[in-house]
C-alpha cells in the first residue's frame, strides 16, 4: 500500500506540472529550487523508572528507556513565506507550521514535500512519513477571467501522513475552487481520504460484562505464558519464551500495554483500507510586512460518504455525519525595534483523533 501511494503521488506531481508530459516529471525544471536533505538526530529519552515489589520480600526492577533518535531523508520544494527564516542547513526537524496551509505562495507551479523518518521515541519505534503535492492555479486577466471568481482559480493537493506517536495514518486528496475577496482566499470542493478502519475496536470482544478487560486471557491467547512459583509469585514470558516480568506490577504496567498495542495494530492491519468522500470548505489569509504578519488557514469537512457495506468504516461506526476540521495560524508583531511577540500553531481533528502543536512567546533584542 505504501509503495502504491508513493507511486500515485509521483504520477500526480508529474501530470500537474504545467506544459510537461508525465514522462518529463523528473526534469531539471521540476526540481529547480528544491532541497534534498538527510540527517541523523538523537537525544536522551525519559528517565529510568524503578518499580518495587514485596511479593517475595523487597524486589526492585528498573525499567530503562533507550535514547531517542531519528534517521530521516527527504526532498522539499515549498516557497518560503516572508516570516520564515532561511536556514543554512536543513535537518528535517524544523517546525514548518505553514506546510499544512491550503494555499502556497507559488502559483501555476507544483510544490512538493517527500519525507520519511525512522525514529525511536520514548522507547517506541516508528516509521513516519509525510508526502505532499500542491498545485495552485491562478489565471491572468489576459485569460479572460474575472478578478475574483473563475473556473481557472483552483487548487489541488495530495497528501499522505503517517505519525506513529499520534497514531494517525491517512491519505488525502482534495480539489477546490478558489474565490478571493479582500485578501482572503475562500475555497470549496471535494476531498477523498483513505485510512485504516478507525471505526473498529479490536478489544471490544474481550470486554467483560462489568466493562473491564480480560487482558491476561488475551495475552495467553497471543502466546504469553505464566509460571507460578507456588508461593504466590509468578514469572511472565513472551511468545518467544523470554522472561518479561517477575511481578504482577511490571506485568500490568509494562508488558500488558505493549501487548494490547501490538494486538490492536495487528487486528486493524487485517482489515481493508477505508475510503471516505467529503465536501470541504476552507479559507486562507496571508499578509506580511517586516513589522507585522499574519497567516491563517482552516478547512472544514461537514458532510461525508462511505460504503455502507463496510461495517468498520467510521461512517457506519458514527451512525451518520460528523465534523472533521483542521487549521493553523502564524502571527508575529514587533512593537519596537527591540520588543516583539509571536504565536503559531495548528490543530487537526479527523475521525475523532486530534493532533496539534503550538508555540507562543516574546523576544527582546538587545543592541
């Protein structure tokens, strides 16, 4: 599936390139002004945790979390907004909030971002991906278009996001007409998304009548074993026979959560990918000067459709319609040559899953 999505992204990018046929996608003109980068980043993770047990006298077990790291590679061609600093080098970890904006600065030209990252965060390993292609069409008065509304004013965007830490993975494409009024670009159109079945709960069949989870029985079904010592103690082994816990506290606090995570991921992977079709409306606003700037955008998907035959689609799970939305803002203002404030962030809510980031602060330059 990942290879298919990447192939689709490349094909769409090549076909969207103006006055270029699909076979000329990887020409010098297409990649002009792009940056190819790779980097290795790392740092200390959460500190070690001591767990105590008094089942057979005082016992101490230290849970260690290995250091965090990431190995990433990518290629990027997105025109910088006026408020963005120009980096001497790019390591892929920069917080480019505006990458999620609907509209870019380049018109009638393809912008793109392809990035893959192997990472370990707080002891968990992921392979995160972010791929995006964006094309903004803007006609000129010589083309016979009106100033504000014209069928040639449109945008198309294709994006694939996989964020293991946020437990979000989806493919999205949208096609929207644009209408500009007093510096605000309004847009509306349709969006198509592919995702795992977020309307499916693999643990539901293991719930007891009182709402608790029969996790030990599930672990045994998954290949874990328990060996009792006859004195009230127990040792727990994973499916390969390796000892993973010598106390109930470690078993419940460390092993069971990992087992449940692996089990739910396995069961979801066994189900087919779901399609969701949605109407989408949004806006984008950008105004910049050296003293003050504001960039804001947002999208709302209020009406959705999915295949009724797919019992695990979120459309059926939610028994009808719901609201998906995303948005972001970048703001900065210098009151004097010395004193300034800034704020930026984004917020996303898809299928009742949220992920967000923000940063606010004050700068005072001493000179």
